């Protein structure tokens, strides 16, 4: 797996967790909350050079921005974090 692929996967996992947290069913939201509060978030945030505590602090704002991002904008985010 290349660095780019790892970053793409990490970003997709975090985006999905944030979206599930805000827009998922009760079970999805609870599972996403558990993920976002766990050390797993730190593991997946590391390849992106993003602070897990910052993600946690900005969940509401982040959800709106990530939801509006296009696929190419997400790819640019992965490249910029390189």
C-alpha cells in the first residue's frame, strides 16, 4: 500500500465516522461516537498529520465541510497532507 492509498483510506474512515455520528441511525451514531472517542481515531489521523483532539473538538463544523467535499477535494486533502 502506498502512502497515498493509506491517506485515502484514513480520510475515508474518518469521513464515514463523522457522517455516521451526525446522520447515521442510533446504532451507527453510537458506534461512530465510540470510534471517535477511542485511540483508533488517533491511529487513522496520524497518516493525515491531523490531531485527533482537534477532530473531536470540531465534530459539528467538520461534518458539514466533509459532507460538501467533492471526491477531487478529498484527494487534494490527501496530497496536501503528504
